[in-house]
């Protein structure tokens, strides 16, 4: 007998966008929740179904990083929003329906869906839901047990309440951009990857699951406000504590550990591939982290006890920390004698934490990644072929978890939502389609 997934029987009405909200509903969907993603053919949400917009050209697929402009076969195809890399990584195990909630009819239909849902999630700028007439009071009147979670950037009150934000702005305001990055370089040298988005998504999902747990005990729904800035600050609580306790501001440490006793820790060059052109991704690196004095002794032995490493003083982390830069320089000269995987296996076998630093193109072929089945071949609704897509972060083999549905196409579940859940007839369907609620592509006005 197949077991149930943890959230089987829970229906989530997904009004989210970009990364934080969309990632949160992905986590819920992976655990069995039925996620109904509301979309609108007249509204293009940046960074949600794709970055460049619905009218991307073949030339654009050749420019910029793959996660922004990359497409299967390097062709946008007739409906690029259905297979853009940012989209496909976040829309598995979900259902998609289209509805223009900006007008009275759309608002009414949204209310009908709220009546038969357990959770509503949104992460728009403050003011968006207010303009649309979507409030906890309205939802609770329709469904007393509803759980409504809002995840604005800076909260629903305060000096920043009207500030629109994405990950870059959020992390700049809370100070993360000043703390991450290489020493002696400014925040403008940081990469465009913002962990606040991922952390917000996980905490939204956790908050919703906690509310579901509470409702099972009390029968009561609830409203949850989760300011993403407050949530993300926990990433670097040690920085705030350092300033509060000592009055000194923390500095960037690059790849060095924030914990001095973990010295040396860093990213070190290995033997490059071919001509070693960094622009072609042929340079190779390894991460090494010495977390104890005993690990240092093992590491020293693996290096062949070079003269610069055998000083008894270096057997105490305090001295290794004070000489971290010089140690990094010497270690880098040694690591360059090996390939990244060769050194990885050598150090791990000896008991020294180490791992190769892989660019995206090398991840799917990694032996450990393949053993864990972190990618799975899937075929999308649009005929573009079969491609490997990321699998859930966790698995429930007894409950047939994993990818139950490949990334959903826009409006793929209109029939299910409108006919099965709402019970509309052919005449109403035709009317809603004519009014622009029901669609499977973005409107020509956006092209």
C-alpha cells in the first residue's frame, strides 16, 4: 500500500511570483500539496516565467548567463515561458490556471477558489493585494479556516513599507552585500545570486506547515506576515552580535571561514583542464576546510610535511588563523599539482573535508549527483524533447514522491480548475475565455 505524502489533501492557492514565493510553493508541492498557480495572460511577472520577457529572440539565448537567457536547444520556441530555466526549476508538481484577478469577475472567481483552499500565499509589493481587494478579512469571511501568508520585502508597516524589492535590493538594505565577497573589494564585485530568496522560500513553507499543524489541533486558520528582510538577517546573526557586543563592524572574509578556529579554510586552484582559459570555464578549484587541530596534522601529512607547514606553532588554530594568508599562498602552490577530483578523493580518504568546485555544466555528470538522482529526465507539455530537470530536495519513496508532474505549462490545468473544481459549463467557459480569463499563452499585447 502506497503511503501518503505529508501534505496530501492540502490545497494551496499560489499568488506568488519571482523566486521566494514560487520556491515556497515548490517545497509544499513536493510534499504533496495541490498547488494552484494563478497566472494572468495580461501581466508579465519579471523573473517568474522568464527574465527577458515573452518575446525573446534566438540571438538573446546566446547572450548572458544560462540561468537568465538559456533555453533547450538554444531556441526560444513558440512558448518560451514554458521552458525557461528559471521557470522549469520551480514549477514541477504544480497546477497552472489563468485568471485576471484585476476585475470584478476575476475577483469573484478567486473568492470561489479561496473557499475550497487551505492556504493562500503571496509575496508582492505592499499595496498590490490591497488594490486587488485580497485581504485576510475577505478571505476569512469566505473560509474561516484559511491560512493567508504574506511575505513582503520589509513588512506591512514601517519606513520601508512602500519599498519594492528583489533579492539584490533586500540584501543591500540588510547589509549582506557588505559582508559577502572578497576582502578589499566592494559589493559591486559580488555575484548576482541572492540567498535571501531561497531562505525566504524555505521559511514561508515552514511557516505554512506550522500553521497547518496548528489548525489540525485547533481548527483555526491564521494570518502570517513574514517580512523577508527580518527573515534573511538570520543568515549573518554573528555579524550583528559582533557589532552589538564589541562595537566593531565585521569585515568581508572571502572564502575564509567566519569562525577563526576553522583555519585554514578556502578555495584553492587545481590543475586546469586543457588550456585553462577561465573564460571557457576550464580553470579548476577545490574547497578545503580545516576545522580542528587534528585535521591540520592530517592535512600536513598529506602534503608531505613541507618545511613551511611543520612548525609546532601551526598546530594551534590561533597561529594558523593569524597566518591564514601566508598559508593560503603555500597551499595553493601545492593544490595546483593535482586535478580537482584527484585531490578531492585523496583528502576525503584521509579525513580532510574537501570538495571540487563545480560550474553548472559539470554538476549533472558528477558521480555523487548521479548516485543521489538529483536530476531526472522529463518531457514538458510543449514538444521540445526530453531534458534533465532538478528533483526535489527530499524524497518519500514509500509515497511515490519525486517529480509527479513535470514543470507545468501556462494554463495547463484550466480544465481542471474551471470545470472540475468550479463546475462551470460550456457557455461560461466561452465567456471567460472571451473576457481573457482563460488562456494558455501571454496576450499579444505583451509580445
